[in-house]
C-alpha cells in the first residue's frame, strides 16, 4: 500500500484493487499522500483509465471519505442537478428556485470553476454576503425549511474530492471519465438526494469534445448512480458557443435573475426548462413532460420562482435586494464594447475562445490559489446565426485593468467569426440517457 507501488501498478496498466483505491482516497483525505503522489496517480489514471469495477470502487471510497447526509426527515423526493461544466453555464441558479417553486426539494452541492469552465459557487459568491460554506446541520435545516440549499462541499461530505478536484484542475487531468464519475457522484450520493439529473455537455467549450464521448460519460454516470440506489437521467447538451449572453460571475447572476423574470436568452431558457422537466418527473411533481413544462413556465410567469431565489439568497446571508436591483452586484471598472469588423452573419462564437478571454480578465482560475474578480467578464454576446452591422457591438468586455482588456479584446475578436451567408445555430439538446 505504499503510494509509489500503487502509482506504478496503474502506470503499468493494472486494475487497482478496492484496497489500493481506498488507500489512495484515504491519502487524499488525511494528508498521508503528498500532492505530487496524488497528482502522479491522477495522471496515471488519466492515461491508463479505470475499469467499471474500479470506477465503482473509487466512487464508493470517495463518498465514504466523509459522512453521508440524511434528509429522510424532509418530505418528498429530493432531486439535484449537475452539469459537467461549460462556458456561460449558469443554469443551476434559475433552475433550483424554479423546481423548488413547483414543490420538489433541491439540495444542491456545487463546485468552483474547473479549468476553463465557470463554477456555480463562484457565481453565487459574487452576491454580496452570500455564504456557500454552510455546515451540514445548516444545510439540512435549510432544505427542510425552504426546500433548497445551494452550497459547496462541507468538510464532512466527500472531503477527498475537494482535494482531488483542485488538483485535477491544475494538472490537466479533468477530462477523464472515471475521475469525473467519482467526483460528481461521490458528492451527489453523499448529499441525501433520491434522484439526480445530469447535464452532460459536448463541444468545443465542454470537457467532452464529441457527442460520442459525452454519451459514454453519461452512460457511465447513469450506471454508477443507479448502482448507488438513485434514480438518474442525463441530458446531452451542446456547448459549441457560450450558453446565454454573459460569461463572468456577477454578470451570469444578473442574467439568471433575468431568466426568472421571463427575460432570459432563448438558449439558456431551453436548457433550463429541459432539465427542470426531468427533475419534476423524477420528483413525482408531474405526470408527463407537458405538465412539467407548464408548471415551470407558470412559476416563472407569476413570480413565484423569483421570490424563491430571493428567499434562498437571504437564507444564506446574501443581499436579497440584488434580485430587484442587479446593480448592487460587483461591477468592473472598465466596460468596453467589441465592434463588429464588417456587416454579415455570426457564423462562430467559439466557447473556448470566449472562456479564455474571461479567464484572462480574472473571471476564472489559472491556478488553484488564484482569486476571482467577480465583476469581470463579457456581456451582450452575439449568438450564431444573428445578423450584425459593422461597428455594432459583438459583446461588451468588463475588465478591471487595461492590460486584461487588451488581451481579452484580442481573444474575443478571434473567437467570433462573421461571414457573408446566413447560418443556422446548432441544436442544443442532444438526447436523454436513462
């Protein structure tokens, strides 16, 4: 069980035993493995892969590295949603209050930005005062009281994943199906839910670049989740261009609030409703997709979902006034539009290129210890298929300094392509797994 022996076995292509995987996870939890040893095994797993049995052992060990929450006292089926990560993906923020407003409890444990993708926790923490570090007791009490809590991992829930998640981010080992399965499902199986809906993204702005790879990941997640006794479904969704029209933490919160006012971008609303429908079906709040969609649109139209978001924000110490006054969110010092170079049609908005621009501005982390600038990013992004005029804004860059602004302008200009002929935007929703 020496770390170097386990690393060598995986390096040489062997399947690790339950005991060896357990030693690795314990080493991440109690600090008995050094960061460089953990990183070495992560890379060996990335290169050599894991069998389905290894993946199940890894997920189980991660889940039991801490306590497993008990929400049995909360009435109803508890349903969560998880996204594999994308650019401009702020779906969780409008989705959770919508689903709760329809009567389904949503205990949601989210992560921080990983690689080029934004993190729900980072977005929520751009709301002044908002706490994502609730204790397990506070989390349980809030779900019981208002039906929802939007938190990060506590020190009690899957603590091994918190360590390994940060290392994966900075060692180029993110795009590994067994590691993704273990990371996602260890937290989800430990948080006390009955069912889970997964948004598995594919495309240039996703960790899974092809639909085939996304399908493989979705099937693995569904299989491991069901083996853990949960109802699990996965939607495949495209991430060729950013979701919505904003990228950046406070900017995405503002757009999320617009969604709950019925004013969100069409693509963002499409994905949010599609995931919400599956959550209501698994939560027993609707008999079919048509009924589920009608319930979701109703709670948006009558303001119930927006009211629930305000309640969640205030329950977690945040300034609930941002719901009515988004200007209270952090603002960047510089706001500069990027003009279109010519008349034409938007043929490409490369999600990865936009993400790199936002990363350069400070909206994400290049290193685990980097601090995020909550107000920076890009707003008003054009979408594929739209017609533009020369000089009209392709987006507005929100920057904290001139150097970041200059680099982001270059990256963004490269990411957005204008052509002469009209094009059709790619389909967003791929297929339903499970």
